[in-house]
């Protein structure tokens, strides 16, 4: 099992993100990830958190880190012309000596599109554009010269040099839980990232993995060369009192028909003592999850990330 860390989950200024990334790199995580937003997510702050551009931020972090891969969770396909994004990823891969990732989705945050002057197409149009972009990325990364005419973009004698250091190109992963995008990823990409942090339920995962494997078979893809990853938060506790309090707070956040039980939370949420979490990570790995991208929420440990790294990962 590999682990990536979402370094812009609770910190936002460059010094904070830089220091956290350096720490995660030293602890031996496989990758760091930043989200791709122009506005903050906290409506209470009127979305004014300092959201640095994802690609420029990763390029800076490439210089500050040594071994960790540099990824997103995930890039919005609508925000950058795919030929230009391929150039940016190629640049990041060269600056980092072969550590770039290309994790991407179709986009969803309408307020952000409007705030920055982007049209907000229908869901179908956004997914159609993503599908065409995936084809373009692979051609641009590998071809000496690209001529391409699709439904949305046309390239005439496109040349992209230098090529990425990684061959044939940096890993391409699609972030989605939707069936159509999953099918597209199984056809065109190197992996799927399941964004299930907002409603963790381990029982939901096996059917999703079965669907992915069906799609891979349909497209004659080798499952051993396709990475299924999970995006979720983890909370490590050091006392029963802390665990009981945490479970109670989770229950209070739900209501009506969605009311959760203590038993459900302890079984399906990524909360608990280090040994409990290690057992859950093993269960996920046995299901077919090859990588987890996470952030460690605050707990009663002085350094939860280090505890996770030493006792869970």
C-alpha cells in the first residue's frame, strides 16, 4: 500500500504548505497532493483563504522536496487548455527530475468558474472535454509532432519539448466516483482516485472496485498496471475518551434517515487507535486499493502525522 498526503487540507500559506511538504517527504510518503481551486472552500470566510495556484505551487515544492512525487487532488480540466497543461506537467517533471503526476477531473465548482470568467458547461460537456483531453495528453507527451482535430480542440504541428523525464509519461489518474468517468479512466488513464472522504463507508468500496475491473476487462487493460486509490481523512486517537467524543461528534453532524450509529462509524470511518487504523488499511489493500491519499486530522497526539507514519503506514 502506498500513501500520499494532501498538504493543503488545513494549511494554506506558502510557508505552511512548504514546511508540511518537507516533513511528509522526510517521513517517506509516496506523494504530496494539492487541490486545484482559485477560491477557498470555507464559506464562513467568504472563500478568502489564500489559495495559491496549484501548478505554480507544485513547481515551488519540487525545489523544496527530494523524493516525494508531486500531484494534485485533482486538477480541473476546464481551467487550462490541455496542450498548455501538458507543457506545465512536462515542465514540472523536468524541474523535479521525474516526480510529476497528472491527476485530473472534469470540474464541478460553479461559483469558481463564474468568479474567474469561465463558462460552466453541462456535466456531459465537461466530461466530453475531459475524455478528449486525456487523448491529447498522451499524444503530446509521446509524439515528436502532433496534429489533432477533436470536437473541442485542434492542434497544428504541436511540439512539446522537453518531453517528460518519466516514460512514456507521468502517471495520469482520473478523480471520480461516476460510472461514465470511471469507464473513461479505465480506457484512457493509469488509475482512478475515489473521492469518498465526505461519506466514508468501507462497504461501498468492493462494488466500485468490481465495476472498475469490469471496465478494465472491457478495454483489454491489465488490472496490475492500473492504480485504484482512495481519498479520505484519517483521525488517530490515543484514548478511549477521545474516541468516544469523536464518534459522538460525527453522530451529531448527521440527522434524520442518515443518522449514523456508533457501530457503523467504528467499522467504516477512518478513526481509531493506530492498531485499528492499520487493520482498516489492510482491509482496503485486500479489497484492491493500491494507494491512499489522506490528511491526518488533529487528535490528542502531539504529532499525529509522525504517529501515522510509524504505526499505521
